[in-house]
């Protein structure tokens, strides 16, 4: 042992046992919560899918309530995990940190690892799984709206020449798909008849936006991909920055810097593409929406202008 | 109680509650498209487009107590003079 080497640095600190125990217990707790989440979702998904298909209510309200209950339960699990993370990990970290184990302390690495490993386990595994389950729960109401739309068109073709004037009996042609009750003029006697569209036709305005989204989903995905690309490149650049900081070989450091510059260029391109992609998606979605319900054109164009002015793209 | 049983009973309970809860806005009915006409209940006259929709052109009976503004299908020109 050298004259200046300190026993204090080699020996594990007193608080380490507590840190280790909390970390192990936190990981076991997360495993348990993930299992709970999986069991709940695996049992709920078939029930929700079945209920959505068989719910006679056109607004699927019973299904909506059941789904809200399941999602609420998932949210409770998230809150519980967040509380435990706060209390058992972050509070303990702060306590030890404030007792003097600062960034320059020889044992700070142990403390920092404890916080980072717990944070990574929480965010990169638990949160990802929670998001995946939430998406699967939301997908239980997924349906091909194109089929629903085709049914509305078929029904319109079948009924458009079926009606006669209630006053004089002359045939009245329904000129387009009406979404709400409307007055229809008899061309022979000028009487105002009231035409009530079927429930199916009335529902068109409620699913028109979702159908437009379905038709332009690839454009929306392009936005998400560009956002993800930017995040991934940022992460890679961050890792390179750390390497550069600690690299003693100047040649290697210069190589890392070159690589980092190339990533930054690519990242900037991704950032610059976002408003363009966003505008493409918004315009395409509204064009489809207007095609489905042309009666709302004026209103939808105003709404599109508002969406185009929004900071982040609107789904 | 095992975890599986707990989940099932939780889900059953949730399903029961979702079913029992009263529909906000009432039950919905599935209806077919139909055509109707409303004659004046006061004098029996029919309603013609050129006379406007809010009042009977013959006896002045008030069909609609609101002043119509431009909407998707109804326009402000549809107010009776």
C-alpha cells in the first residue's frame, strides 16, 4: 500500500448496503408491477375486443367505460411506481448527496450508478412496457373505417330515389348524403318535406376525421419517424461527447468529433424536415376529411389553418 | 387470493359497473332514413320553400321561434318574410 492511498476510498461506504437493498427491492417491485400490468391487460384485451364488436350502442359507451376503467388501473400502477421511485430512490440519493457525497467525492460514482440504474430500469423498461400495453388497449377499438364508409355510400345509392313528396306524391331525389335532418323541396308542388337521414348516415360526421387519419397514417408516421431519428442522433452525439471529454488520444478524439459533426448535420436535417412533414400531413388529412364530408368544407378549412399554425402537429 | 383470481374479479366488477351505469344522454335508436312533412297545425296549409320556414304563409302560425342564420343546410334566406 502506497503512502498516500487511502483505505477510505477502497472500502465500501456505510450507506452502500442501504442503496444496494433499495435498488434490489425496487427492481423486484417493478417486476411485480409489470406482471400485474400484463395479467390485467391480457385478461382485458379479449373482453374489450368482444364488447366493442357486440356493443349495440352506436357510440360504444359501455365499451368506453370499461376501457376507461382498465386505463385508469394502468395509470394507478404508474403513479404507484412513480411514488416508490421518488421515495426509495431519489429521496435516498438526495439524502446521501446532501450528507457530503458530492460529484468530487470518491464514492460519488456508486451513488450516481444507483440513481441511474434505477432510473433506466424505470423509464427504459417499465415505462416502455406500460406504453405498449396502453397502445394495445386502445387498439381494441380498431376497425377498418373504409368498410363503414362504403356501407354509408351503398345505403345512399339504395335510398336516394326511394322517396316521394308527402304532399303530392311526386318523386324526390336526395341529392347528397345529408348528415342531419334537413328540408327538401318538392320540385313539383314546392312543399318543404323533412328528410331524416338514417343513423348510419348521421354517424358519418363522427367518424370522418378518424377515416381521414387512417387514410393519411403513413404521413403521420413519417413525422414520428423524423422525431425519433432526431432523438436517437442526439443520444449518439451525447455518448460521443462523453468519449471526447475523456479521450486522451487526440487523433481518436478528432475522429469522434468528426463523427459527432456528421450526426449533428443529420440531426439538423431531421429537425428541418419536421415542419414540412407536419404541413404535408395536415393538408392531406384535411383534404381527405373534406372529401368525406364536403358539407363541412368551409368550417374544416378554417380549422386546418389553425392546425397549420400549431407548434406541434395535431393528430 | 391468487393474482389471476384478483384480476378476474376486478375485471368482472368493472364490467358490471360499465354495464349498469346509465347512458349519458339516454339510449340511442338505430333508425332508417325517412321523409316527412309538417302542415300548419293551425290552418292545415302546406309549407312551401318560397314562403320561408319559420311561419305559416297563410295564417302566420309560428313553426320556429328562432331567427335562422346561415348553417350547413338552412340559410338565413329561409326565414319567413
